[in-house]
C-alpha cells in the first residue's frame, strides 16, 4: 500500500504548516470570536494544513481508527498518527453532538476586519492515505424513509463502503455486491470558512454566510473561495476533507478521506460595489455563486437573486437583463441536501462576462 503522509514533519513549500492535535482542533463546533488563534499570518501568506477525516473516529465506528481500518486490511503504519492521537485524547463532541467534523483552526489574518473579504486560493490537495469511506447514518440523506437497507431489508445504524485508491491517487474503487466501479478523485474541503459572529459555538453541520460546511465541490485545486469577514482577524478554519463528491451528496457523506491542503490567505475588497454578502468561488472558467437555506426552494431563490446581482454588477446589465441571461446560460445545481441548511450554486461562464 502507498505510504501515508504522517503529521508533524513540515513538507516545505509554504510559509506555515499546521496539523491536527487536541490543541489545534475542535470536534463538532466552529470557532467563536473568543477562540484563541492557533496561528497568525500576514495577508498573502501560504499555509499547508494536514487535515483529518472523521471517518474511523466516530463513536458509531468505535472511535478506534486502528481497529476500524484493520477490518479493511489496513495495517497500523497506514493509519494516520494524528487520527490515533485524537481518538485517544480527551477531546469529545458536545452532548448532544453538535457535528461530526474535526475542525483545524482558527488562523488569524492580520488586518482583517468586518466588511473585508478573505480570499482563499486553494493551491494543492494531496490525499494523505490511499483509502476513503462513504457512509450513511443517523437516518439522514435524501431518502431517509427508504435507504439505506441491508440485503435482508433491515435498517443499519451505519452503512459504509471502504474505497481504496489506485497508485496514482486519481481513482477510487467502489466495491458493490457484483463487482466494483471507479470514482474519479477530485479532492476539496467540504468545510471551510471564517469565524461567525456570536458568543455561543455553532455546530459544524449547518453552513451560512460565514461559509462552513458548504460541501461545494467546485473549490478544488486552482480555485479561489471568497468569504465575507465576520470578525476581527477573520479566523479561518477548515475540515471535512473529501476525495470526491457528487452534487447533492444525497446519502449524507462524500468519499471522505484525510487531505494535505495548501492555501494562500489574502485580504480583498469587494469585487463589486454592491456585492451580496455571501460566499462565492472563482475557477479558471466560471464564477460560482451560492445560495443557502433550510428550504431548498428558498435556497434557489437566494442563489438566483445573488447571481442576478453579481452578474449585473460585473457586466453593467440591468437586473432584468441578467435575469434573462442566466435563464439561458447560468448553470444552477444542487450543492447538497444533507446539512439541514441546503445549498444551490450557479456557475456563470467567465468568458461571457469578461
């Protein structure tokens, strides 16, 4: 099996390096404005993060990554040491659990103030282990009344598939009852954001204007995410690493697996004078505009409203003209339907709006 990227040794190439320890992460909650930063950086600096997936750490999996992955033929040396340390520590989720995600951060950016935007350039993603897990649990997902089911028709507490990666880490194999099918690996962070306002810690499940658990598959390597700063210092964090995800993420999780990710954090002013205060992303070819709400219809309305405002401001179209253009050329997709607050995103071609 391919060697794993163990924590603690700076891989080089970035200004800073962080990994998961009981002192650098929270489990199930986001930082608050009172949370002590684990690092302070200048705008424009780069950071390599060694992130940890919650799969293998969850209580319903025994909170024992060595034992859990041994069931799938993974030897001790191919289990991440930081996952083992977290499992053995006193770190606990709240009661009831606020969320499943291991959150690394926050990172304070000098000079960041509410009204600024934090630009996160995702420079590189590398799988830290050659395997991932897809799970459905808690009676959640798009079809909770019907699926998942065991072959005998019973309803399992957890239904998972262990998926090994090939030697190039470009493809995972999904085993099923009659064979296997490939999944293209396109890593991204399911959860990343800035610290939200408020004294009480928020759970990690529900995303918002601060970002968080957006599960936006478009923020892969080479893309940029723009987050509206909520508090002094921005307080950037990330977690929930994914090897791959389909839009909708219908069964509850993506192909979950620990990632090494390098980002550049930069302060930015609004691209437009009257820009909606919602996260958005930029790829080589598209602007990606978000809308989120517990009601999927409302999430669609918000995304459409944000997309019209963005396009009108970017091109000089009237809102009515932008509305018509997006009906013909905007690509609206369901981001995810499993995080209580659901997401819609619209991809707007940059070539048409330059």
